[in-house]
C-alpha cells in the first residue's frame, strides 16, 4: 500500500497539526506502509530553507529519525491573507502528474490551497482520499471570517468533503460539532499520538537558571501559538488577580506582530509584565526544558479539536489547566489529570488559586498524566489502527470498521 499525505505546512511555527503529521507518517512507515508527505516550504511569514520539488529525508522533531517529504514553493506576496492560502503552482503540477501512483491520499486541513487542490485532483483521477480537518469545521473556527469561509465551503470545499471516504476526527468533541453540519461523508475518531523526548533529570534547575529565577520559583507555562483563539485575554487578567501568590508566568510562542503587541499590552495593563518571561517561539532543548521543568501548563482556549500542546505537557509530567473548548478536557477531568475551568476570568482565577494553594496535589496529577499518556497515546498503536482503516478503503473486503 502506498499512501500520500498532503498538508499546507510542516513548519514548527504552525504548531501541533504539523508536528502530528510528521510523527504519524513516521509511525506508518515503521509498520511497513510506504507513506510520504507533500507540502509547501511555508514557515509562517518566512520560507523554510529546504530543497524543492524532490523527495528529501526531513528531520522528525526531537529525534534522529527522518520522514520522506517533498516540498514545493509557496506563493509569498506581501498580503498576509493571500500568503496564508499557500498557493503553489509547482505542487499542482506535481499532484496532477503523480497522484495516481498512490492507493490513497490522506489530506490534513481544509480552507487552504494545497489541501483543496489535492482533494480536487484526487476526485478527478478517481483516487480515494480521507480528510483530517484539524478542527476547522468546529463552530468557533467557522465563525472566524464567517462570510469568506461560508462562500468557500459552499462553492468548493463542501463537494470535497462529501466525496471523501472518511473524515479523520481526533476527538468526540470534534465529532459532535461536525454533526451540526450537513456533511455526507462518514467519519472515524482516532486521536493523535505523542513521541516521548528523553527525560532531563535536572530540567527544573536548568530552566530556572536559564530564566534567571530562584531555584524554587513556581513556573506557570503557556506554550502555544499566540492567537486570539487561545484565550490569553482571559488568562492574563486572571493571572493579574493573583499578585499575592508567588509565581512566574512563562509565555512561549509567537504570532502575528500586531497580536504579539496586544498580548504585551495585556501583560502591562494587568500588572504582570515584570512577572512574565516572553521567550518567543521555542523548540528543541529549550522547549523540553520548559515542559519538564515547569509546574503547571495552561491552555485557556476557545477551541482545540485535539490539543497536542496539552498532550505534550501531560507527557512531560505537568498538571494542566484547560478550558472545555480543548477537546482533551473531558479526559483531563474524568481521570483527574489536571484542572478544568470555564472560559471566564473569575473561573480561571479561582482554578489557578486552587492549584497555587495545593501544589502537591497538582504534582500528583502530573505524575498520573505522564503514565496516562504513555498508555493511551502511543503512536505505534494509533498507526496500527490507521492502517486497518486504510485497508477498508484500499481492500474493502478485508476488514470492516465502525464509522460515525
């Protein structure tokens, strides 16, 4: 079986969805499925420095492993909205000439040129495909740029969705939101996995030394894209009401310059700018030190169809504070892996107060979360299940699955 994965970007600045596809493809290849990625050289406002129009061995994050990947040039005008669409004429030509070599196409994301054109070409050439919409069909996401997305959905993407063999959803919450739309395609729920980094025994001491903090300073960590959907306009005012508690807030991530400036203004107006460390985008050893050396991870998001950043934190042994919009919230609450707060300043403040007054209980939650992720979010197990689903499409008489 030969499977092609298409995604607009695998740049680390694009966060969890890009990291997940690299790890997914690696896990599939480890189990004997010939799997490759086609993408653009998108790197946010910049471009990745990679060879184009040829398959290369692209590094897997936090590993010495590689993933077969073919990059194509992204059209990069100054207008951000056009640049973000990730148009690539070279990718279009390659897909038209090569897509028939594959038994199946696994598309990641919608409302983006690489994904849309891959689905359209697959339809025209009779190649089956499935779609992982990465939360872009969730209610909050559809409300952002509502008129433009609705037009795009009605004119183009609805037909692509309806003709897909399956929609690959990553949580029950994403499935429930999909039911509100009139999508004809069946779906299956299969979570994302996590590849564990090596433990750093002295992470707590090293990250505090790096940030110039005292050895016993509590660290509350936000590590994600800086984006309006992440709820920082709720989290930062909540932190500002806890001046009587000792902690340092680490804000690790990057976003559009205008939004970064807004976040900085929030920190100043809420009186916690001097208690905050703004690290910008982090990866590699510094990212691992932050995850393994902090005390509490926070993600007060409006909407996360999965929440790979939350999974990373739990896999590092951190208790997490999340809001119901994060799809992992139900499991966090059910198995007591952290704290769930409503997306309101008063509720977030109260939940943070609960943690800061009983950090030992939080530490126990973090230990439990570490074991839980190891047991339930293993990429090898997830890849095995995904291969079974692929086989129902490519070899429909061999195996049957239950779709939603």
